[in-house]
């Protein structure tokens, strides 16, 4: 079906007749508002759009159509004196334009070609899925070989109850993978419960895991259901499992062997059926060697290992992810960015992403929130990325004389990055009364990442 938006009755009649003769169904309106309302619930194969309408500009309708249906071909119809606007509409994504008066044959050919092109694009996308593999998978975006391997592991283990151990740097999507495993499994209608072992003080972890009964300890004023029981018949995601204290590891092992839990302060065992997915940023085997992680628990949990590749090793996914986050942030912030300019694209592809996908998402969000426009430019990128760009574009053969003659650098006021980072972390912790999850949210980090930073500083003696 073709949507024809034309307010002149003679022109509308002419186009309608021509399109119907070609075998298309045609829906006609002379009002821009009506056309936009129609697009809210219908998806025509193409739109033939007059640029001058009594109640809205054709450009407005074009923009609206593209927002709702990005692949919908729009053919713009214009009078001779508006050819400039028609050209502009093509820059904004219209498929083609026709200058009035045009022969019926010209309209028929243009519509036919538009539909043919759309069909070909869809076919290529389908074939690409078959040949290369999917670019989206239960919340994951990415078509790199490394991510295809991840999707395959998740698909093949989905139906089993075997424990899975996910490893990967911060922000690579470990939690997303745990959710994907749950969604792909027959347990998807049952709960998915995540427990971050690093974000809960050790003294409370057992009660968060297995629950407690009223009066079990000071402050236990009522019974509490633990994460294991809350995940009954579903999936329990134990994040940062290496942070679990050894005594609790023994109790978790007992649960894995018997299927029974005993809430803190109770003597009554209860049977619970859950699938365990564990994750860690560190290598659990190293923890086993240092005696911080029980070997028997490691063997129980590490039945199927799943390694999430860092973003720097899947450069081909970067722009797909960036576009995805751009569309998501546009929708959340009511902005209209269509894409990134060449400099930004080169920069994003080259950057080494220490914070992986989370960092990319934060950078795109930052840029969308603070700026307006249609194209994201390098000047809109946060400072650290701009510095990276300057550094990596610095000519390798610049001679020392040039450097000496350059402006004196503001070295005195620049603090080392680790110090700036530590100050920001301490400020967030003070502000939230040492609440790690809240401080992490303010810093736009995961609680685990924050916890790891604190642990590292403690080890180096940099914090109390
Ligand atoms: N391939 C991906 N496609 C789309 N979004 C992704 C992808 N990978 C990660 N994300 C998003 O990036 C963010 C970080 O992912 P997630 O929390 O799963 O990482 P993580 O490995 O658990 O990090 P941490 O170790 O810091 O807890 C989330 O918002 C997630 O939705
Ligand atoms: Mg995580």
C-alpha cells in the first residue's frame, strides 16, 4: 500500500490513478497531520509526499515518517520553484523527488525502483543474518566473530541446567549475558535474580543469599527470603563471585550439592531449584591458587565457561553499538542526532575502551544530553576522548624545536589521572555515606567496578 499525501485534488487524482493502474493500493490524504497519524499505526510500502501542505510542511512529515519507519522510502513531489527544498529533503533521507508536472510513467518507475531497492536491502539483511550470524541477540548488539561465538555458547547451553561461569573485563556485558542465558532458557517465565557479592557487606551476604528468620540477629525484625529462594525455578546470577567469603563459599557448595538452603537462624532445610550463573572480573583459577576461592566450588560452578571479549578486540561492533546507543539516547532525551561525523567514527573505532561497552554508552549519552544537532562531531566528545584524539593525531615526526616554541603547557595545574579519579570516588563515597551502589550510580560505574578500585587502592595502601 502506498500513502499519497497531496492536497491539490487534481494532482491527487492523477497520482492515485497512475498508482492504481500499476496495481498498488493507495491511501490518500491532503493533510500532513492526518498523514502522520496514519503512520502511527500503519506501515505503507512507500510514501509519495507533496512538500507544500495546508497544515504542516512536507519536511515535517518526512522527518516523522523516518523516525517511525527508518527504512520507508519517501518520494517527494515539488513545484519548480521549490527544487532546492526537494534537494534538501534528499539530503535528509528522501528516496527521490519529482518536479510537477511529471508524466505518469515517471511516477510509476520511481515508485517501482523505490520498492525494489527496499526489497533488496531487506534481502541483503536476511542473507547477512544467515551468512554472518545475527547482529542482535537477546539484548546484545554486535556482529563480530567473537560475539557470534558468545551467542552460540548461550544458545547451546540455554536448555541445560549446567552452571555457567562468565568472565570478562568491566562493562563487557557479563550481566547482559546472564540475562540472555535466562531469556533463552525454558526458565524465562520464572524469576531472574542477581546478587552482587561485592556490593553487600560480608556480614549480610549469607542472609541476602539464603534469607533469615525473625530474630536471627539484631535487626532481623521479620523473616526475609533470600536470593536463592526468590529465584525458585528461575536463574540466580551470582555476580563478582570471587568476593564471596570462604565460609559462605562452603555453604553455597553445600547448596549446589544438595539443592537445600537453610536460612540464617533456622534449622529447617528447604529444597530450591535454581540455575546458577556466576560472573567474575578476575581469573577464578588464580583465586583458587592463592587460596581465596574453594577449588571444589570452582569445579562445580565452572562447568561451562563463557568469556566476553573486550570491546577493543571487536572493532567492527563499535559503530553498530554507538548507533544503537545514539538512537536510544535520542528517544530518552528528545534529541535528533542521526549519526557521527567521520572524525568521531575514526576516533571511536581507534579508542581502546578500558571501560568497554558501558564506557561507550556513557560517552554517547553524555554527548546527546549536552549537545543539539544532527551530526555528532569531535568537539562534542568528552575531554578524555578529545585528548586521546589529539595524542593519536600528533605527528610522529614533529621536531623538538617546534615543541620548544609551542605555548608553555599548563602542567602545573594538571593532576595525575589516578588522583583525579580517587578524589571523585572519595567525594561520591562521602556524599552517600559510604554506600557503594549509590556512589557507583553517581560515578556512572558498576558497583563491582567501584569495589574493585577500592580493593586495588587498599592493596596499594592508597586508602584506609
Ligand atoms: N553487546 C552489547 N550490546 C548492547 N549493550 C551492551 C552490550 N554489552 C554491554 N552492554 C551494555 O553495557 C552496559 C554494561 O554491561 P554489563 O553491566 O552487562 O557489564 P558487566 O560486564 O557486568 O560490567 P561490570 O563488570 O562492571 O559489572 C549495560 O548497560 C549493558 O546493557
Ligand atoms: Mg556486572
